[in-house]
C-alpha cells in the first residue's frame, strides 16, 4: 500500500472510526426505524397501498413547502420524473438535449425515453457540474432562427445534425449546486428551456445575486428530485417533478396518472399518458423520512465539516467543499486527487475497501457508454479529469454521531 493510500484510509478512519470486525461501512444507507414502521402500518391498515391514499398529497405538499416550488408531483422514480419534466418543457422525438457527460446514466436515458438525443458537454472543477462556459460555447456554434411556433420565438438548431436543441438539463453533482443562475441566463438568451436534474440535491440551496435563497430544481421550467434508496430521503423508489407553472403542474399530475378524467365510476382518458404514479405505501415511507429531513441535513453537513478538517493538511488530495454562494446537502462527500489518475484513484479505493470503507468512484462518462458513443459530444477534458480524480466516501447521516 502506498503512503497516499494509507493516508487516505487513515483520514477517513479518523473521522468515523473503523468498521466492526468483519463488517463494513457503506457509502450511503437509509435510516429506517420505528417512525417508518408506524407510518407504513398506518398505510397498510388503511388498505390504500397503491396509487390513491392520504400520504401522496401530504408528500407533495411537504415537498412544495420545503423547495418553494408551487407544484411538486410525486412519481414512481427520478428517471421517469425527468422524462416527463423534459416532455413538459417541449422536448420531442428527434430533438437534442444538452446534458453533462459526467452524470448518472438516468440523465441521458430520460432524454432517450422522450425520443430525443443527448448532446454531451463538459463540467467544471468548481461545482463538478455543467460548465456555463462550455454551454455558451456549444450554443454559440448552433444556428438560431426566429420561430413563432415556439414559446421563446427562437429555434436553435445543431448544424451538424439538423436537430433542434430543445432543452438544457444540468445535474447538481453529489448535491452541489451548479452555477445555475448563469446557466439559466444563457438558456434564456438562446431561448432554450431549462430542465433541472436535481436528483441528488434535495436540501441544496443557491443564494442568488439578489440575496434570495432558492432550492435547486426551481430555476427552470421544470425540475426533478429523486427519492431512490441511496438518497438523503427515500421512498424506496420515487421522485417528484417540480414546477412553478400552474398549467405544467396540472399537466404533470394528469399525464403521470394515465390522463384519467375525474368521474365517480367511468374510466375515461383524454390522451396517451403514463402510469408513473407513486404508490401510497412509498409515500408513507417518504413522509416518515421527511419528518427527519432537517436532522439529516444537519448531520450530513456536520459530517462534511469533520471530513474537511481531517483532509485539510493532506498532501496529494483534498476534500470537496460546497461551491460559493450555495448551501449543499453534501449528499455524497468526496475527496479529489490533486493529479488525475485512474490508477492512483483505484489504488486508494482498493485500500479503502480492504479496510471496510465502501467508497466509490464517479460514474463512467456518459459519452463513453456503449449506447451513447455516437452521440454529439463537445470537448470534455474537465469531466475526464474529474472522473479520474474523485472518490466518494461514506456519507450516511448517522455517521455524524460517530465523529471522533
């Protein structure tokens, strides 16, 4: 084991201690206790365990309250939530959507599920997310024409493919907000709708230039938050679509619930739609989790501070802090190598796994995934460097209780 690998493991251990003999400390584990069991029992006793029940509107109302969005529509998972969010923004088959190549595969898959094509661009070191400079450079190479049929009055076309650029979908990596104000301004300048992939950033806020504190996922036309089992709050599987547009909020609910028209007994539907409803059983689990949400955020930020102090004087690596003018949920804490190297990254990860710390790398870059190798891709040198230098370390909220 190299000195760097030993130092990496020792600094993690100095914060959260060692696993029990023969055990391990996971990357991000949900907290399930008596509260979740009580809410789930209440749901079971009601017999409303599927797509109707009291917990679903409760969860939607609580999410709107926390995020500040006018509408929060519960869905069965984050991927379908992003798919519908893109559809509501006007993405159609044959279009292109600009996304970061450094993201979980669901970001690109949601685009593909609309029938559109992902167009991959670079990230930046400061936020780990979509680079506004890369976005502007990409859009600057496009053809822009007047088109009265589109809400913005502009049609942006990729001259290399002839396809319309229908949306921009930045992802808030590891919970850290991107420079969303700049991205939103560029999107508005070019007349391209902004759809935020806020899957990982529930509880993350941006302090705008005007001093307003806004939740991620509320800057664009639509946004999405995930409640997957490894997220800060989980419903087992699920998510919400966010929007401040009343008509889009109504459409989101209608289209994700099979477009059924209200009636006491008739099954009348007025358009082809989806059954992407969150079951009441999942919403019950989510409501118990939301009752703990403030504590989860406090614990995660306290854990991040402890990691930051532990790695403060490290040589060859550093802890990744939240970007300026943001309050991050620190969904996954991460350490970044000073010099990108897949070999060194993997050596440190192997040493951590051998010690029982289940760290993980960033996702493989999307433009290199076999189904997307033919997609339009800009220069992505920063994303490649981030992929070769970032390691996510144990981030479960309750680990804050074991800070040494």
